[in-house]
């Protein structure tokens, strides 16, 4: 098994016990105010509304060993979707957890979308959600097998420029390559370049966020920025005079992305582009957003037209289809990977459930018992094998994520029935792109041209 630099460091242990509202004997009105700590006894981590799914008796070490086949000259790249977590999971001993992480750990390049911040500025929190861990948590990120991250997403600046600066420094210390956010716009648009020992092929990552408004467009290119592809709305009148608004992408932003790809391709043999595609709000009024709007498909395909070898989609929080466009893979959404997006130790759990527009709200169901749709808590690892800068194999390893209990938000290799269901969803969503997905039992493989 390959061990990257940093992975042998001592990791931060994260423990979450049941805490009281105020520490015993805390003095009110003292010089240092008492820390506000919330009661987690009814949190989503501890309250169950259905029995835990028992693990099946499967030889996961044997299965994963057979999957991790390589030949001299192969470079293995794994890709996962959104990562929001703040508790250590690299030490889990259960095979369905351990062997899933092993797939990432034994890859040469492990990519994921970093949708939380590593910083020492909790006081700088801007939005309602609190997606933050201390800078030392970068070693945990490395320990699960991640050494390449996209940062162009709608949570990269949740803790302001100070938080972003901390995060970039923490990633650099852990030798985790990043792209999409920087202390200037030029830094945000720069390619994150990485290589693999014993091969000459260089891999580069460009990262962009497309939000449903221009909220994240950089106002000051000399300050903290994200790389963006922004939307625009125009009014279109038909022959009868009926006027309708039509949303599309700003052409100049798409062309700027294409220019970035062209420049990156001059110095990297394999160029990867990450697009964090929030084409609309996740409000449940819009349903499960597992289909990429036609206007958004444009930026994915134009990245390939410009020279990108692989385009990775994140953001919708569910899987979307896979397209082989001009022979290059476009994974329109990798879904979530680690999804601990509720933080009851920092924000009271009842507020999360009451105000979170992403949580299902069936009638006559307690606010404590609301849960996200099942589709949000499943995804897949894309495992790509390259040889001489050409894609040789693309495998899809499904996983499920616990949505309640002590391992809330943590992914695992799924039961046979759940794996078949996820592969079936991927197959159906990929049919419009005429992509053939071959079911291999517990994982699947994309038929390459």
C-alpha cells in the first residue's frame, strides 16, 4: 500500500460525548463568558427512527484486493464528491468502512470536493451552517486518502479571507494540492498540479463554481476569490409576444474557463476540471435534482472541447449521469461522500431541523424525526486507471452513507441490494448519454470506446 507524505503523522482524534447546557459551577458574568454548549441527547447522531441496517457477511478485504489490480506504468486516480466532516473516520475498524477508504488510500491521486474550511477562526462564521475543523484536521483528510481537492464551492469563504488563508496553509502543509480558491483571483484560477513517482505524466486540476446567482463572482481580483462560471437571465419574446425569462451561462466566463484549460494543457498531460454545479436551490420544492439542465451541460462539454481529459461534477448532493463526450468522461455529479452537515454541538439541533430547507417535511412528523431523502445518502467512488496519459479503465464503486446514529454522515460499502440499486440509478441516468455501464456485482464499470 502506498503511503503519502503526511499520512504517518499523528492524527487529530475527535470525540463527541453528551454535553450539558452549561458546565457545572460556571460563573455567569465572570471575566471570561462560559462557552455555549448544547445538549446533543436528541441530536440526529443519537436519535434513531428506524433500525440500523446490519452489515452483510462479505469478504470485503478479498473483494477490494481483487479490484486494486495494477500493472507497471498505471496511475490510479480516485474521485469522490462533497466532503463535509469534522470527526475522525480513518481509524474505523469495520471492514465496510475500512475497505472503502482503502480504495482511496491505495490510489496515486485521490480527489474530493472540500466543502468545509480548515481554520482557527470560528468567530468569523458567516452563514447559518458551520462547516469548519481546526487546521490540524488536514492530516485526517490525508489519512483517508485525499491529496487533491477542489475549493471552488459555496462554502469556501464561509469564514472570510482569514478562514480561507488558514485553510490554504493547512492544505499546503499536508501536501494536499488544491484549486479553485485563492487569496487573489489569479491564484483561484491557477491549475493545481501534481505528479506521481516513477511516471512522467503530470496531472492538473482546475476548479469552478456555478451558483444559481452571481453571488460568488469575485468583486476584487486582488482579494480572496473563487473561480466562477456565473449565470445570467435574459428575457425572450416569442412570435406571439409572450415574454419568458431564460437562464444561461455568461459566455465570457465559459470562454475564460476554456482559456484556463488551454494554458493548463500546455504543462500537464492530464487536465481535470471540477465544476461545482449549483444550478438551483436545494429547496425540496424542486425535488431530487439528478438531471443536469441542458444549459449547464454546455460548460462541461466546452471544458472537454478546450482540452480537458476528465470533468468532475459536484454540488447537486445526488448522483447524476455519466457521459463519454469525445471519448472523455464527464461525471455530472459524484453526489456526497462524507456528509456530516449538521453540527449540533455548535448549532442547536432543533434549529437545524426547523430551518433547513433541504430536510423533508412530511405532515404529522416531529421536527426531530425529519430526515433527508435516501438518494442524498448514497454515491460512488470513480476509480480511473491511466497509462501514458490515456484512460484505460473507469470503475464505479457504490457506497451508502449513514443518515442517523453515531456514524452519521460516514460512508460505507453497501449491502448487495443497495449496491444494485445505486448502480441501477447510475445506469438509468446515463442512458440519455448513450453510456454503457456494466454491472460487475458489487461495483460497475463504464464501457470505454
